[in-house]
C-alpha cells in the first residue's frame, strides 16, 4: 500500500470512529517492508522477506480510552469498533485532556535513503558477507550475526485534524566474532546501524568485531572493591540513555517515581555535564519531525552544567503535569498507548583524551559496549560488565569476566569526574567516553 | 481447519520440490486483550488481532522465509514464491546445507483446553479483576506512589502443514495477571512485583486471591524502602524457587538450545555425556505439564512436545531441538521450535524449565551457606551463551548470618559462569515450585515460559551490590 493509500485509509478510519460517536479518534498505520539475513557459523543460512505492520486505533469517549490493533488493514473497521466498545466499557481517566492538535512540522534530513531502499536482498547478502569474512581474519574464528533492512511508511491521523506522514529507511544488525585459542574464548560484537547506505559498512564492523574478540582473550576475574568505572563511548551513551530516560520521562515524573521528579533546577550531575535531546539530528535512528501521536518534535535541553532543566512529555503527561508537550511520544507497539521517550541524546564533551583518562586512573574497570542502568525505577544500579578490562596504575591490565558494578543513579551522574574531548556520533546520538569515581566493583576472586 | 489445510496443501503442491527440499505453511490466528490499571485509573484497555501466514522454503540447502497477512490462496502462492526465490538466491552463500528429516511426520489436533474461555468474559469483569488487585496494592502503605495491575489474555491458533505430510492444528491460551508497587520515601525508590501466569483459561483469575496478592506486593515494596543496601562480592547464596527458575533459564537453558550449539555459539557444545554439574543436579524442561505458562502440546513446526531431561544427575543429556537441529545432530526433535507469531521463524527454546528437588530443608540450606545472602523473586536476566556468562536479578534479599536468616536487603543482581555454576551448587531443597511465570526473549522473539525448582544453595556467586 502506498503512502497516499495509508493516509486515506487512516482518514477513513478516523471518520468511521467519529460516526460511532467516539469523542476523539486516532488511527496510526505502519507499512513495513523488511529483509532479514541471518549468519551462523560464518555462512548465511537463509533470508526473510516480509511485509509487516498494521493499524493501531485509539478511541476516546470522554476520558475513557479503548485501544485496538490489527495486522490486516482490511479489518480496520472491526478494530475501530473494538476500540470503541472497549472505551464504552472502561472507566474514564480523569487525567486525560486531549489528543494533539494540528501543527506545522519542520523537516528532518536523512530519514530516507533511496539507495538503501533500492538494495535487493541479493545485494544486501553480498555486502554483509564481506563483513562476515572480515570478522574471521584467520582460522579459529566463528562468525554469527544478523542484518535487517527496513523501508517503512507510516501515517498518524486524528479527529482534531492531525495528519502526519513519514517515510523512513534503516539498516541494523550486528556481527559477532568468536575466537577460540588454547581453550580460551574471546567474543566481540559490533553493531551496524543507520538510515543511509553510506552508514552500511559491514567490513568495518566485521574487522572491529574480530579485533574485539582477540582483545577479550585471557579474561580474568577481579577482586571486589571501590574503584573507578571508565565507560567507553557506547557504554556512556547506553547508560545515560537508560538512566536519563527513566529520570526525565514525564511518565515517571507524574507518578512520582522518577529520581529526578523533585530536582528541577537542582544540581543532579557533575558541573561539566550537559545533555540535550534532539529529534532533528540528521539521519538519527529516532529522529523525526513529529512524534507517534503527530505532535511536533522539539529539541530539549535536559541538563546544563549539571543542572536539571527539562522533562520530556507526550500529550497525556504534558496535560497531567501542566507543562508543554515536547513531542516525545513513542508507541511501544501499534496496540499500546505511547509514553514519553528520548530520541537522540547529545552529551557535552570534556578535555581528556581516552588514553589520558585511562592513564590517570589508579584502579578501575574500563567498560566496552556495556550498560549501567537501574532495575525498573529503583535508584540502585547493579549491572554486569558484559565486556570490559581491569585498569591498574594507568594501564589496561586484562579483560574481565564475571564482574558486576554497583552504584546508585545519583552517584552515577554526580560522580562523573572526567569526559573525553572526542565523541562518538552514532545512530543520532553523540557521547564522549567518561569516568565515574567510587563505584563498587564485585569480582569473582 | 479442513479448508485451510487443503489450501496449504494446494500451495505446497504447486511447487516442484527436489529431494531434501522442504516447505511449510503456518497459519497464525492470535487474539489478545490487555488491561492496565494504575493508581486507580484505567491506563489502557486494548485488544489485538494478529493474523497471518508464515511460509518457509528449504531449497538446495538454503532457507527462505516469507509472510502474508492474508489466507487467500493467491496471496499464499505469491508469498511462497517469494520464500522459494529468497532461498534460491542465498544458495551460493550457505555453508553446511539446511536439512529437515523426512521421518518425523505429525498429525494431530489440540483444541483449546480451558474451563473458561477468556474471550467469553465480559470486559467489565476483566476490568473489575484488575481494579481489585490494584486497589489492594495501593491501600497497603501511603508510601506506595504507584500501584499497578495488569491483566492479559491471549488465545492463539496455529495450523501447520508441511511438504512431508505434517498436519497439526493447535490452540493455546495464556492468561497472566501481574501486580506492581513502587514505594518512595525521600530519594529512595523501591519496587516489588509478582505475577501469576498460566496456559489455562479465565479460571486462573477466578482462583486468584487479589487481596492476598495485593497485600504481599505492597508490603514488600514498602519494606524495601528501609531495607539494607545489598552486599557486594563473591559469596554463598540461597535462591528461592522463583529465582531458581530464572537462574536455570539464564545460566543453563539458553546455552542448551541446539541452534546456538550448532553455530558454535554455546559453551555447552560437545558436552553431551559430560559432567556439567554436581551429583544430584537434574535439569528438566517439560512443556507437557498441563496449565503452566510454558506448556504447549505441539511446537510451531508441528512436532509433538515431550519432557526433556537437559541435565541428568550432573551429566549433560540433551539439547532443545527443532527439526533441523535434530537432524544435524543425529538426535530426535523434541518439540522445542517455537515462533512468536507469523512474522517469525520457529527457533529452539525453552518451555517449563526447572531443577528437580533434593532432600534438604530450608533450615539445612541456611546452615550449609552459613554466611551469605538469601535472594527472593526475580525481574529476569540475560546470558551470553558463547562465552557462558550470565546475569540475573533478585527483587529482594535477606542476609544469612551464622546459618540464620537476618535483615532484609534491597534489589541486587548476580553474575556467574555457565560452566562453573552447576558445579558450585552446595545444597538442593525439597520444595519444588514452578514459581516464575515469565516471558523469554531470544533473537527478537518473545515466548511465554515458566521456571522453578526447590530452594537452592550455591557457592561463589558474584553479587553486585554497593
């Protein structure tokens, strides 16, 4: 189904919902062409060519919400009827104000790439295999991995006049390289992500995965103790995405379960730390001119000089908190109601080089591709070091295994004592590497 | 059923298959409702219709997979053509050829086996059940800032027809109710949750005592506010049956999935017949136990399920098999190939995984551990099977001092190594309970599972407190 058709189908759906006497109606349609390629034991096992997606419907009667979804657009009217009947039988939510009203959208560059969309599955397979070969530079390596190319068109239409259409491409996946040598095993994994054919660099990913695999040979357990955690670029980004995503989400703020809910204007991170969320980042994986409800996206200053500046909202939590809608609604699935979520975070850089930062670390763990995040909304952080190295007297001594890190969300932000000058720009986010002092490292020795 | 089977047969017959080629057609019809009540308000009441067809083709040793949202014969033919073309295009890239053994052909039907079909229950009764649970959580303590009750029922039907002659029609029902409480005092925020999940019908909810479940969840969240910070380091611990379920799932179950073993991405490769745990440790996965969340009579390839003995008295005994992995290993398929819906291919995975009971009482386990921690209930975990390192979380704990249970501690996570962990078991309780009804994620697909066992004592586990 073409874009014009999904827009027309969504409009008709909204009209049908109104004809049933719903007060407000939203129809969201996604049409996704997906190719998946799987690699096991260094060879492709096969490929998948799929047409996925469907429609999600929200009907409001007063403040009562009924939601329904269907994989078949031919059954959109039935889904609308279901949503309407669910709303009729549901108690009203006193906090619901309204779905978003129409607005003008700014454009975002780099969300759709014709060349990436035009790649056939044979071409994708050929190129991916170049990466697989690069991930096994010699005997003793085994490669596994997967690649997904998506071409998606989607529409959000609501009964207040919102009509938002988008078309996007993306390529994502990973290459995992495993080396076995003298009874020891090293595993390296490197992601592939982007929206543009230029970002599809499987050879680079494969080579890096093999390098990582070699570097993890000889992993050892460490002693338990207080030390520093040095987070490489991806570990820093992943951790901050997780921690800030919980802390500044209008959902947790409204419920009083955010560790930042009463900290607006307060020092919540070290003074050199600033972060913005920018949905207009060109080519970002979560970049978009409007959110999943059709509200215009906005760039948000979250923390500036360590001071908390803003929360992120969708239409529901903006109304509930009495603050502006920042257009951060993200729908976990076509069935589920959206919640406020970060799009692309950009973290300020510091003055250090990564090797200087390590050489100035007396004792610590260098994390690669890991993530320090709390369990749910708990303030405790207790995470595994999936890939990392022990650092002592400024030297990377050996890779670690069976190692945990314990801290709190407060200390994680406040104890950032160094950030690198260089940053990693990937997937629409930017992050330096950084160091957190005084974390508890639990080791198996 | 008859009509769809005939249609699938006609589609299959239109494709000329050579020796060792294989195709299958899997119709999927899923219906779900979900209710989420938070702090007294109906946060979401939703209905989901997930209907479509999955088509696989194994041609010249390469796999192709395609889907159609339609059941129309013309659309199925187009989708199968796509799957066959995808397989043909991949032939030059494959290494070891894919195979499906021709001796395993299944015919069967397993209609929905429930006392009360959740689709027959009025919406207001479903909402009432969730509201009742939420209310009972909220009223426990004024420090509870969020009380939440979720109720979901899913009815799925799969009709599987393949070129070898398999014709299977199965229906499954999954009902799950979950309560969650978040308590806050100053800057301390703590969470507790519990759930009941079955492959039974609405009777799951009718048998539930929402007052008792709500009270327990709320009380635990409130108590955690003033609990001690969890300890850190290598220590001895006791796990409750729910945590044992997650532990065995993450520490061992995933590494025993044959697809990972065959692709050299599991530390359990080549371990059949070898010692992987101490005497007395037996790990079972049994999807045939009626009513558990990970139960299903046939898998998504149409293979009849059976009880699997993964580890027998410390010795690795079998892996989780699909048709293809079994053929490649010279083993029998054991009904472990599960697909989330029609958009995904079946892959080997778990059902109801548990450790068999031993002979120790809880008090004896505490004496055995002497100094350490008793950990209770889980939020889940994950594993990297290729290097055999796993991670899992406990919702709460209690210090064990001098062989006795001491003060409560807050949530904490643990890490261990697959090849060490079953050898580090120092005590097996006798009180087996399938206490973890969860959802397993693998390769982008989720599947209902359960896990459990007796209370279990293990030595030298790394606990990541602060």
